[in-house]
């Protein structure tokens, strides 16, 4: 990711102090007839450590991956490091990140901790990485590590997928670091190459977990029962990481039998250069919706409306206060349904039909929050003067 996702987070430092009852995954479709969609946003929880991916469990509670508080251990001399032309070198720790559960009373409970966390170089912003996402297979909770591995200053825990036990302990079930090192993509970016990768999101489809990996530009299938990993698509073949064509897949959802993933694109940010791609089961992909900037979240509601979370728009790099969510209806019509977000990193629909966003997903520890977006149709009196 040449000058991508992490490298220009140095600009963030200057901005840090700048400042029930619907069908699941369903937001209302106003039918015209003088009805318009009205949205309201509010912060419903604070005090998280760089919240990332989030999902609702079958118990109705919200589960949030947290990047954590970073680390101080160096592995220079022990393994290949992330280059200084990217966000390296990292410093890490065996502990520092966690998964939290937030109930409907606003009470947070740690469901898994003592998970690795790492810190990028000061020149790249000193950002934190740990648990990147969470996903359920039935009632079993899985977590995705992105801040682990020797190249991130964590020598004894790789990036991968882990299973959460009832006693808050966890067990690694798939070693993504090992897979990436032994199955390289066609065209990685040497200026920003991360040997352990940067897994971003995962989605359960029929008991397999599908993982996006922006740094090396790939999407992989993981069987959590036996740890087998296989590549679904090598995006670097068509988007050469060494030739300026890097796009970096981030958030992904499964909808109508296909996958849909959003992209970052290189830095400095080119406004409107990011897109949502449709990935078919045979591994082919094409642009589904374009004209976005720095996509970190995608979702669909039951009316086939697409929601796109932009970390930052209108700025050259990640900047607090410039994140938003854009709704795209099946006809292509767009509407901003949330704005003024501070470095958001993920979103999901709740069982109440509302949208939940990890905000301040990049920033000082303890600043992270969850933003709730509510939808309703409102009748507007027609203008009869003319």
C-alpha cells in the first residue's frame, strides 16, 4: 500500500483534538408520494480502543473488535520488517487488544482479551492494530487478527483467525501469516509490503470465513474447522501493486449469492477513485458502484439498497470529521445518510433496522465510539401554491 491506508495517518495527529422493532437489515424505502427518508445519528457508546469490525450475535448483543493500545516490542533482526517507505517498522505486544460485547443497556463486557496489538512507525502516524473484525458461525464467535505476526513486532502469534471460548480465552484456528508467505500474490507493492498482511474483514458463508486483505490485494477462503486456506481471487493481477494500480479491498459482504467489497486506493486520496466491486462465486469481479473515496464499510438492506462508509472524503488523507455513509438505491440514486464521522472503520445493521458504525476507529486509546443511525419516512406537504 504505497503511501496508503497507514502511511499518511501521520496527518491525523494534527486533527485528533480538532474538535426498536424492525426486520433485521431493513431500512425503510420511502415510496415517493411526498415521503422522504429522514435519518438521525447519535453516539450510543464511548470509551473503546480503536473499534473496528462489529457484528450482532444471535443473543442480540453487539460484538466489537478493538485494535487496542499498541505495543513497544521490536522484532528487528528476527524477521523481515515492513519497510520505512510504508508504515514500518512496527512495535508490538502479545496483549493489548480485545473483543467487547455491548448489551442494550449500554454495558460493555470483555469476551476475549490478551490479544496482540501493534503500533506503526511514528512517521506513519503511530496507529494501532489488533483484532480487525468479528464474525459468528451459529453461536460460535471468531476473531480476525491484523496486528500480529513478527513483522508487526509480535514474534509468537501470527495474523489469523481465532475461535473465542466461553471463558474469554481464544484458540488460533487458521494461520494467515503462514499462508501469505507461502502463497504470494502476483504483484505485491515492495515499497509497502507487509509480510504478515493486513487482514481487514471477514464474512461467514456456509461455515467458511472469507477474508479481505488490502495490503497484498487478495480475498481468501478459510475453513475454521481444519485451518485450510485457499485463494478466491488475486486482485493484484489486474491491479498491479507495483505499478500504481493498487486498490486495496477492505470491507466485504455477501448479498444475493455474490460478494461485494469496497476499496481504498492509493494516497494522497483521489476523490471518487474508490469503488464497490461485485465478486461472483467463480472469482470474476467488476465495478458495481463507483465514485467513492476511501471505503471502509459496505452493507445492504433488505430493499437492495447499498450503504457505503467512507473514512474520509474531500481531504488528501484520513481526517477526523470528514467520514460519511452514502446510500445508493437500485436505480443508482444517492443520499448521504450520516456525515461528520471521525475516522470510521466499519458498520453493520442491527436487528432493530438501525445502522451501527465504529467511529474514531483510528485514534488515541479510549476515544472510540459507536454511532447509531436511525431511519424513518416522513411526509412532506406538497407545494400547492403553483
